C-alpha cells in the first residue's frame, strides 16, 4: 500500500510539474500576441490614415487644377467698354445758352432793337432748354444724342447769322465774339457726337462693373 501511495504521489507531482511547465510556456506567447495586437492595429490605422490623406490631396488637386487653367471666354461674355466723350454736352451747353440769352437782353437794353431781343430769347432759351433736357435724360441713364444734335444745329445757325452781321457791320464785339464762340461750340458738339455721346453716370458705371 505504501508503495502504491508513493507511486501515485510521484505521478501527481510529475503531472503538476508538467502542467506548470505548459502554463509557463503558454504565457509568453500570450504576452507576445497581446503586445503584437496594438502594433498591428496602429499599423492598420496609419495605413488607413495615409490612404485618406492621399485621397483628400488628390481630390484637392483635382478641384484646384481647373482654377489654374485659363478659362476660354466666349465673345458674348466679354463686356466691351462703351465709347463716350470725356465731358458732357451740358457742361458747356448751359453756359452757352445763358450767354446768348443774356446777350440778347443786354443788347435790347442798349440798342432798343426788338430783333436783338427776339434772337437772344429764341436761340438762348432754346439752347438752355435743350441742355437742361440733356442733363435730365443723362441722369436717367438714357441717350441724349438728339439734344446734342439740336444744340449743334442752333450753334451753326448762330454762326451763320453772326458772320453775316459781321460782314456788314465789321464789329468785333458782339458779332465777331459770338461768331467765334458759336464756331467753338460747333467743334465741341461734333467732338461729343463723334466720341459716342456723354459718358454714363458713375452709378451706372459701378453697376456695370459689378455685373461683369
């Protein structure tokens, strides 16, 4: 019996020793796998992050590349600047009409000639009216070319009338002076007409640039 008990104890001790040895041999492998798992996860996360960065950079470069390329504009989209004179017709038209009107009134006061008064009121008043209407139409952003043509026609009639009077009287003032001023105004109105009319108001200029 003693020998059987000693044999069983030896078997148990050997079995426990073998079990302990197997348990110790398994622990490092578990430790290795536990230490390797975070590393593999970090490597996977880094690869995913690098892939997303490359995708984002590729999409950014794809979106930014058309901005660098020069777009081809159609002829309809290009806004051509409108030709216009550097100065408005009414800037000189209103003073010119006032001068003719006041000259007719002063001539009637000194000469008592009704023809001088009538010509001054007719030509001066009409020139003033056309200039003021041109100013109002210009403020509305419309073309005032008909009023400029009318003022130029009146200036031509005044030039012809004063030249005839100067040829008879040979007086430099007022007939020669009015003839010279009328000729200068004809040149001015011709310049405004050939340049394309009055320049547009500043509000219309700014709205046109914003729209383009």
